[in-house]
């Protein structure tokens, strides 16, 4: 009977070890699933943050672009005004018989003097 008791007890021990192994494997699988789920949630949070940052940068870009266009228009208006002022000053000076410094005046004289 002692042989049967040993056989029964080793069978019970092997079943307990098997149950412990299955339990460990199940816990391991559950831990891997939890870690993967945490990684997925973290990725979703990161994507949402990046999307918000991208939208903020897009709004900032549009604002700067609009300001740049306004400044470019002001510069162009200033250039046109300066051009008009210069042309007006030249026309008024010519009307009064004056000349610009860059105008060349030729004097043709007779050869026998």
C-alpha cells in the first residue's frame, strides 16, 4: 500500500505542479495583454496630442501667412506711393525748367571761336 500511496501522492504533486504551470502561463498571458492594452492607450493619447499640436501649428501658420500678406501689401502700396512721389517731383521740376542731377545737358558750340 505504501507504493500506492507514493504513486497517488506523486500524481497529486504532478497535478499541482501542472496547475501551477497553467496558472503561471495564464497570468503571463494576462500581463502581456495588459501591457499591450496600456501601450495602445498610450499611442492613442500620443496621437491625440500630436493632432492637437498640428492643428495649433496650422492655425499659427495661417495667422502668420495672413500677417505676411498684409505687410507685403503695405510694402507694395508704399513702393507705389514712392514711385508716384518721385514722378510727380520730376514732372513739377521739369515744368519749372529744372533738371535732375542725372540728366546730361549737351552744349553744341560752333567750331570757329
